[in-house]
């Protein structure tokens, strides 16, 4: 805190942008925007920081885009971006981050689950020099027990498998410094697991606990399949452990096979070789076949992602882009 006053003096030249990715959030956005506005006015009043809001419409099919445009007409600090189709949250956030040229960024869900009022408690850490001030969920109100349990296990598993630190119970809600945003911009991989990419960047990180509110309106955009795919993307992007597991399973199976072979040979030498054991043979063949297909599947998961990467397609296409009207 000792150099707080000097950084505070620089704050007048700083900018903070709130980045919101929205997919079919027409019912939530009108509730959210006034809260963001109020939070940013507080931040401006307390620290003299220039504030902005950037909304990314991730190819919504409802009134989201026209609502965002009306925000922009009413509020000169709002800029909006529309992607050519639905690319998914991770890409939509990337598209937004790519627009940020200056200052820090707060990433916020469009449904009010990450309370905008918390922004003002993240800002002081940023002003102290932290690069990644991330919100850690202390509870998840209004989410189904199944989502809570699978999410909890997912964070435990990836925490063990990944070499990159990925804090548990931490979503995308965070404040990133300018250099962290620029670092993220250099990571152009197609399978974007943002929680891992934030961890990869490193720098000075600090966790701020918060309680995750229920959705203010509408319903979740992630079904079981979406979450499963996100989990697979996360694990394959940040760990080679599944490949190694295939190797070790093979080693263990081979050891058992050698022991079994020795047993069969010795028994045949001592007691002769009566035909026996069809059921056990079938069991072993099916088991080995299953393990082999599983290992192939694991390799395939990595290979498929390499194939996607090798196509070198752009990450997203922009349909429309309207800058803020503040003249900067
Ligand atoms: N989202 C997005 N593109 C998608 C799916 C979701 O931009 O394809 C946004 C969504 O509008 C919201 C955020 O990602 O702002 C989180 O989505 P949601 O609340 O549905 O996820 P949950 O909180 O249930 O995990
Ligand atoms: Mg949500």
C-alpha cells in the first residue's frame, strides 16, 4: 500500500473497460446495464478513472443487438460489436479483448451472476499493481446441484492435471491489467479455454472471494454437452496427462500379461495343457480391446484439436462494429 498514493495519482490517465459477452440476453441486459453504469460512475468518482463498456453480441437470435445499440445511443461510453454468428463465450471474450487498446478490463457475465457492484472492490488491487484480480466463488446460488458438483470436480481434476495454475471455483469474472490483456492477445490458439489462458499469462494475481448470484433473467446457455466439451477443451489444452495415462495403462496391462503368460506356461509344463478358459479369454480380449479403443480416442481428441489448429482459420468474424460516441 505504500506506493498507493503515487499510483492513485496516475489513475486519472487510466482507463477501465467493462467487457460483456452476450448471447440471447435480451431479458437480462436491461437489468444489467444500469448496474454497470452505476458501478463505473462510482469508480470514476473514487479514482478519477476514465470508464468504458464494450458489449459483444455473440450472434444472438433475439433482440440483444438492438438493445445494445440503444444502450450505445443513450450512453456515450458504450461501444458494441457483433460477431457474424454464435462462436461461443470463449471466442466472444477474445473478440472483445482484441478491441481493447488501452487500460484495464473487467470481464463480466451478461446475466448479472457476477455483480457489477463488485467492480469497485476489484479496482484498488489493480491500482496497487495487480494484473489479474479474479473473483473466486464462495457459493453458487440458483445453480442446480448437478452443475455445482460437476463444476467442483472439474476444477479439482484440472487443478491436478494442468501444469498451468488454474485457481478453483474461479470463472471469467476478473479485472485484467493492460499488460495482461496484451499478453492474452498473443495467445491465438483455436481451442480457447480462457480460465487456463488467464493462468498461463501469470504476472501478479490475487483472488477476491464473492458469492455468485442467481441469473437475473433468462436461462443458462450452457447445456451438459457444452460444459462437457468445454471441460475436454480445458483438459486437452492444458495437460498431456491423458496421453500419459494411456501409456501407463499399457505398461500395467503388459505387466499383467507377462505374469499371466508365465503362469500359463509353468502350469502347462507341470500339469499338461487341457483346453480351458474360454470365458476368461473372452473377458481379457474384450478388456484389452476396450482399453485400446479408449487410448485411440484419447489420441484422437488431441489429434482433432491439432487438425483444427492447422487449418489456421480466423478465430471469429465481425459483422458490425460501432465505436463509443465519446470521441476518443
Ligand atoms: N455466452 C456467450 N456465448 C455463448 C454462450 C454464452 O457469449 O455461446 C455468454 C452469456 O451471454 C453470458 C455468459 O456467456 O453472458 C455466461 O453464460 P451463462 O450465464 O449461460 O453460463 P452459466 O453462468 O450458466 O455458466
Ligand atoms: Mg450465468
